[in-house]
C-alpha cells in the first residue's frame, strides 16, 4: 500500500488535469487528421496510404483514435481516450522505476510525469502523443519487468509494433531491438527475437506496395520512395530550413517549455555517477541515443522536437524518479526542497502553446462549426482551403481528401502530375476542374490564406486570384471563413 496509494494518487492527479485540459485546449489540425481519416479507415472507406493522402504517418494511431469518431466528429471523445492512455502511462512509469531502483523511485517517477502540466496538456489533446507514450512505456515495462524467455519475446514483439505507431519512435525500435538481442541467452532465442522484432515492419511493407510512401519522409530512405513515384510534402511545399541562429533560439524555446524537467536534470548532474550506473545507465544512454537520432531525422526546424520527444516523456520521468530517490536517500532535506520546487509549480506554470492564455477557443471553434453547418448544405460539393479542425467539427462535405487533410495541398516546386497525384497533392488539372466545373460551393479560411499569400506558388495565385472571383461570389463570412457560391 505504501507504493500503490501514492502511485494511484499521481494517476488521479494526471487524470484530473487531463480532463480539465481536454475541455479547453485549442483544436489542432494535425490531430484532426487522425480523427477524420481514422474514422474513414475504420469504416473501410479508404486506406491511410491511398493516393489522395500523403502517407506521411504510420497507421496505428489512425485506427485507435478513429474508433472514437464512429458516432460523428467529437474531439472530446478522442481527448478523453488520450487522457486514459496518459493515466495508464503514469502507472507503467511507476512500475518500471520501481523495478529499476525501488519503490521510492517508482513513486517519484509517477509524480514527475503527473505534475508536468506541459506534458499533461499535450497528452490531453486529440492527436497521437498519449498513445505513442503509452505504447513506448508498455514496451519498457515488459522488457524491464519481464525476466523469462516468453516475456522477452513478447517485449520484442511490442518493440517491433512501435514501428506502426510513429516514425519518431523508430529510433526506439532500433535501440530497444539491439537491447533485446543482447539479452537473448541462446542462438535459438536470438533467432526468435529477430523474427519478433521484424514481424511488424515486414508485414507492413509486404501488405501493400503503397506503404513504401512513408519512406519519403525518412532522411536517407527517400530515394526508395522516389523510385516508386512518391515525394515528400517537405519537398513539395518548399519548406525552409531554419538558419543556425534560428535553430538555436528554437532549442532555447524548447528548454523553456520543459523548464522544470530541464532544471530537474541539471540539479542531478553533479551526483549523476552515484545513480546513473548499471541498468539505469542503459536507460540514460537510451534517452541520449533517441534524442540524437531525432535531431538527425528532423533537422530543418528544431521547434518540432517539442512534439517529437513527447513519446519519450515516460523515460525522462523514470530517470528523474530514480535520480531523486537517490538524492533523497543521501541528502533528505535538499532532496525534499528540490522536489517541492520541481513538482508543485509545473502544475500551474504551463508553457504549452495549446493552452489558451485568454478566451475560450475550444468552445468558440464549436460555435463557428455550428454556423458553418447551417450555412453550407450537406449535399454541397465544397472547394476548401485552410486548416481542417472547424470544418471537420461542422461536418462539411469535404469531397477532396487532399484539401481536407492538409492546409497546403499544392506543390510549390515543379513536379510531374503523376507524382503529385500519388503523393496526396492536388494537381493543376484537378484544381482547375474542381473550381471551374465541379464544385458548387467554396469555403476558404481567409485569415490563413492571407498569411500564406507571400508563399503562394503559381497554381495558388491562379486559383485564388483569378479563377475563384471569376466563378464564385462571396455570400457570407463566418469567423475567418468566406463562404462562396458558384455564379
């Protein structure tokens, strides 16, 4: 009970914060992609790697989160599922840390995860981080707490399955895979372990040739996707790489966002040799290796690392729990003082861009969606431009998946129409046909288009500057959206 009650208290604290955040966070288009496409995939209406989609994300979160949308668009349903995943992750973190360094480490690890409001908020919105973190924590739990051969093989299977969750988990697949091979105690077990590790990746690529599309988003492997006729959105939208000075500022911004964890690790550094050894040293090396791999995989904009590291938040909490358990044993007063500073303020000081500083964006989005739903007929054929969150909530009949999935579905570099069509982008011929002949309504996020106008390619300039005013007339403005009808 001395272990269970504090850990359950940490899980309850996480759940309470998560349920609060789930009702106030800003809706995020990237998260809505999972819900919108996931629901269609669960119903069997499309595949995640169909030509109309860029295929930039692994499939498992689409199906998991899509299940919450079978009754219709509902951000709260997806967010509450993620809160549940986050709460379970707190429990798994406690188990791993206790196995590695005792009950006190397990309790502290649970609280290090449950009190970091910035992480709790990210685990409470409608996208993948909570599920990815739970999947990673489950792998660690089985690998570290399971000591028999069957458990080691189950752990290897789970590590291989991480491949299907997110590409930013692939470094963990490689590093944990090497660890499982090192732990195998016979040649036969090593062969079984290799088979378990490769089962999910091999099945994924063997299932459908279009799955190679995801490699267009992996540095060093893009050539394989290009030979099959696929290209990355990072190439097509001419995305700039930040200059070194901008990258440095982006990294500093991330340190400030996760400032309490950064401070917690900094305070442990002087005495790290005492606790960062044996199996715990392996966990520290795992985290360092993963961070290095992510920097290599996503070099163009360090701001994105704030999201890409989230699946590994359980590992950071485990290491902090172990480190501060050691500090409490050696210097109780100092350890207790530091824990008070590191665990209480981050519940209230939350530097998460999804947490609104003022207003009620979640409720406002639903109100705008209600107005959109009333303005555009359900049977309309809609030409759409802009982020997808509010139109998704409105249930707008967005016939063109390319426009519904990404806010910029047009290439800003010259690429063949065949490659564009297979890579989830809109070709010039398709856009012309939709805007000049097929679609009878247009819904445009005018604020978004105003921000993007300086980066418009020739096709976008023609569509929104020439063809739209020629064939459509503005009939209503709802929030940032212009509603147009064919002339």
